[in-house]
C-alpha cells in the first residue's frame, strides 16, 4: 500500500501507467476512490486559499469582488454561495476547495506535467471513509454543494467551523466542461493543515511517489491514451496551445 498522509515510511513508486493500473487490486475498489496528482512531492494537501495568509484572511472580500465583476465575462450565472465558490475555483481564485478526480489517469497527468526535476505525488482518497470521519452519525456520501442542504454550513466562509473538523468529500453541479473532462470532485476544508497529521485519517488517504525521471515517459504513455492538455482543459485557448506545441516539436517542415 502507499504512504498515509500521517506517516513518514517510504511510499510505493509509480513509474508507469501500468504501475498505476496495478494499484486497483491493492486499493480494494468496493467503494469509490478519488485521485489527486501534484507535480511536487513536497507540496501539502492544502487548498489554494490556505497557502497564503493574505488570501485566507480576506476570503469573503475576494469572493465578493469576484461576484461583483464575474458576470461581465461568464456565460454561467451561479445560484447560491457554493455555486459561486465552484465558479471562482474554476477560474483560479483561491478557495477552500481542493480538486480531486475520479479518473486515476487524469490525476497521474497532473502529477507529471510540471516540475520535471521534482518527484511528483499521487494521492488516493477513500471519500466515503473521509465523510464517515467528518460527519459521524450524520454521515452522507456524496454531499452535493447546494445551498439548500445545511450539511455543510459549518464549512462556509466565515462560519468558524468546529474544533476538530476535518475536510469533507463533496461534489458540484457539472456546469463546466472542465469538471466533466477531468471527472472533477472536491474536498472542502474548514481550516488550514487539517489533513496533515490526524491519525484517524490513516488509511483514508494514501500517497504514492512519482519519480522525476519517470515523468517524461509517463507523459508519452498518457498522450497515447489521449490524456493531455487539450483533453484536460476543453476550451479554445488550450486547444490552440496544444496544436502549437505539437507542431513546435514536430520534425516535419511545413
């Protein structure tokens, strides 16, 4: 098995797509499993909001400013606070949401696409088990990010949360092609660093190392399987970039 997020023993390494496929027997797929790839093994499991104190201290102000101007450019008009947070996350505003994927190949892509000189990490999460820890007797899975559902009130900006709260596994309405393409799901955080050292989470989240020297070959394998930038980001900007890169690296003279 891989390394739990709360231990320091040496993790299993993933050096190829076939190594990843081989994990399914070890994981025991009787329940849903989510995946997250990070291009630097040293990065922690913190959402973007909690990586910068200035952002965390001004969460509400940032969201309000985003809501004030976003509809000038967005064709989608969110209904409710959680929908606004998902839209903000989609466009890169720091939020308390952390992206995961239901696709192991998609997560592996994010583990290898950047930081070529650093080992990457692949996290494997058992979301139902996480929500059992998060909600106890009130356990539910999945939990939909919907303002009409009061399950997540203590996780909302400004709510303050409760002592000992841990992240919750949540899903959002699929309003964006990118969420569908990446099979995107989320963990919702009540505070910073609440997924780092809680012994009750041992076995709930596993961490595998992706060696830096394996990244290029894994990228080639994933491209053969049609997992690349264009498939991960289905918009015209990334399509154009994908075409440009293909021809930059081509030996064919046009």
